[in-house]
C-alpha cells in the first residue's frame, strides 16, 4: 500500500479516488486533520500509474478525461452494487425452500427412509432393522461384546448373552458389512421422528443438490452419515437411528459456506440459525429425551468443517 497523494479537502480526494477506480486502480481515502484527506493505493505495483494520473489531475482537474472518469466510476460502482445484491439473492430459510425443488438424490433418500419405516412398522420390527444398524453388539468395557436384544416379527426377543470376547467394536463392519456405517440414517422410530427428519432433509438437501449437483451432495451425505453415526456410537449403544445428524450437518454446511464463501449465492437467515441451534441445545438439556445428541453434534461440526474448507477453495459459478 502506497500513498498516492494528499488533498486539501476530502471531496477532492474522493474525486481523484474515483478517477483511479475508473482506471482499475483500487484505493481508499483516509481523512486527515483538519479538513484534508489522503488517497492510498492498495496495489503498490500500480503506484507509478497513480502518480502519473495525479500529475495530470493536479495540472487540470477539470479536464474532460477526469469528468468522464468520474462518471465511469459511478457506473462501475452501481454495477458492483447490483452484482453484490444479486449474488446474495437467496436468503435461505429452512421453512421456505420450495423454489429449489427436490433433487433426485434427495428424493431417493426420502423414499428409502419412508419405505423402510413402513415395512418396519416405524421401527417396531427390530429383527428387520438388525442388518441396517451400525452394529448388533455392544461392549461393557471388559472386552466382552453382548448381542443387543432384538424384537422379532413373531414377538420373540433375542436374549442378551455374551457372544464375542476381545473382538473389539463394530465386528460386522470389520467383517465386511461396511454399509452399516451409513444405513442407520434410514432407521426411524415413530411417525414424528420420520416426518421432521424428512422435512429437514427435503429442505436442506434440496438447496445443496440444486447448487452443487447430485455427485457432490452424495459425497457430503456419506461423509456426514458416517461421521454422525460414529459419533453417536462413541457416546451410546448401537441402538440408534435417524437422519437428524445428517440434517444438522447439511445445515452446518450451508451456514458456514454461505458466511465464508465470497462467491456464495445464498446466506442462511438469522431466524433459521437461531431455530436450529435452539433445538440443538434443548435436546442437549434433555428436554426432549431419547435424542441422538452426539449424532447432532458430530454432524453439525463436520458440516461446518466441510463448509469452511470448501469455501476456501471456491470459485465463481
């Protein structure tokens, strides 16, 4: 940054700054005592150009070229303001996203969740869901893995008996059933659990899939599913399910990407942020018991991380 020139009044300094702006030279005006001002050039490599312009300007400030330059600068500023307002045209509200539609990946995820809920009687048929849970075994800290009680279609219950010793967590995954790291997101226990999670997935996922495409959205979904499921497993037993951890991850991604990406074409409304965080902390305080809080926290943190990292490498659309 280099000083381009000093002026007796701030008005004169801003007029010359406009001339620089019209010539593609970025600068800023700094008022000085008592009534003067200085013009500083941001790019030092453009200092010689600014110096030559200053000499001509001081020699004849009313010359036609400078009058035209000021008009050009005003037109450029108006154009930038329109571009900036257009770039931020989408104030994303989780309750009002119908304009984005529902992408096919989002639709498939909702379809799988709904069909599975219907066939499992909203999570009551644990025997059917057993192959989709992250694991059917849980350790007690002594190195012994116990089989979780599993409700069968005929009403019977598999007893809680030791079946593995010293085999470590996630025995099915280590034996090749890697889908279990993802599939708990499709398991829902009750109608409201399913309804609210699908509403959030439709709204949040619809925006991301529309803006970034189905492949990008699928990668983000798998990342959030695995991360939030592992976070919940580390905190509790494997007997959990639901899309809410992924939903919080999608929210975290949109929130941070919109704030940190200078090319973003949306921003999440303050009301949406307040609502999502309020619900998060109400669940943490156990006002609504039985919620997978670790999945919420893991998904939110991972979504925010993905949003921040991707914003640093973003490019204009």
